[in-house]
């Protein structure tokens, strides 16, 4: 299991703790330090079964300053997350070919079944 984690984010910390309390020691990827490239994001989106715009954090300063009010294509949304990794929703937990966004943290329990 892999968690794309931001230690400064409360929901990300709660999700990691929930995994650990259920006996899972996931591989922790601090995606702000090791950003995903476009191909990795496309693979992640496929596992999440969502569009790129659904993974965008629209409340972030970088989004508001660069993309607010724009109708982004799939590729433009991916490019935005490559350029500004902070725009990727967090945390994201992957198990095999499945993934969930840990908002709320309880969402990850579906991967433990």
C-alpha cells in the first residue's frame, strides 16, 4: 500500500494513522518533495477512476492565481498538478489497481477489505 502524504495536512496525518492502527505500514511518498510526473498522475487517476479536475485542490492560492474561472481540459489539469504539486488532493492511498482519496480518512477502509 502507498500513501501520497503531506505531513503538514491534518487529514493526511489522520489517514496515515488510521492505516497504521489497522496494521498497515504503507510506503509513504511525500509528494511535495517527490512530485508525480504526468504519466504517474494519469496512472493514479485511472486507479481512482476520476477526472483530473476532481483531483485538483481549487482552494489553493496557486489554483486561484493561475486557473480559477478556466475550464481546464484533462491534460491542462494534469499539467497544473505537475507544475504545482500542492494542487493535488491529499492524501491518496493506493492498493494494487485501486486507490482512494483519504477525505474523509475513513475512505481508506474500503482498501483494507
